[in-house]
C-alpha cells in the first residue's frame, strides 16, 4: 500500500507539529500532535483514524479555540489539505 506523510508546523495553536499519514485512497492512517492538550488531541487522532481526508475537513474546518482564529482541529484541516498533494511513497 502506498502512503502520503507530512509533518505540518501549526500556527496559532498550543500544538506545534502535526504528523499525519494517509493511504493512497486518502484514508487517514495515523495522526500525532506535538504539544497542545494531550488528552483531547489523542482523542481527535483516534476519531479521525480510518476516515476520509475530505470528510474530516468538512467536519473540522473553521473550528476556533476561544478567541483564537484557529484551533488544533482547524490546523489538522490545513495539514490534511497539504497532505492531499504530497507525493505517494511505498
């Protein structure tokens, strides 16, 4: 199975990096957050595993954290958008 993988540097959130992998069918295989609210981000990571990238983006895009213009789920959407154009590897 071929996969896509990126490490996305977040902006405007407590988390700093999102490490995400999806397969050739745009199904999310794993997500790891560096920094941020550990329990919440582990939960998000588990909930999106096995989901289609576009479905996750539809659900999480635009979520805000308090008065911030973004959130960790919103930044995950930015990472997933970038992941869709990453090259496939074996």
